[in-house]
């Protein structure tokens, strides 16, 4: 007798290229900062020259999404209140 196995594919809360704002949740064993979005751990890359502290809100661009985690780059934030891309 063959058993039917039901497989459910869970939709990830983020997509590649998406820009999100999240607060730093913690630091990994090697000092890598990470955030959590709807239970998904997002590791931050290229953070070496940034001054990051826990619970600080930062803007991130998702660069890779895996099953249990994702990777993101920090977006440089400007202090202007204009358009997002700098065009008037």
C-alpha cells in the first residue's frame, strides 16, 4: 500500500530585491548581525564598517532567500526627506 504524503510549501516573508526596515535582533557566534522577519532569520552582509547596535532600525535589501534563512545588504540611508531615489 502506498501512503500519500502531503507536502506544504510555506511562502517566505521576503523576496529577493525587496527593501525592508527591521531592527537588529542579535549577533551570531562570529559577530554577524541578524534580524528576524516573521520568524525568518536574515543575516546582514557587508556590515564591517557600520556601527550597529541591538534594536536599531536599519534598511536592508534582500539579496538571497533560502528555506530557513536569508541574506541582506545594508542600504545607505541619506538624511534628506525627499524622494527615495533622489529624483525630484
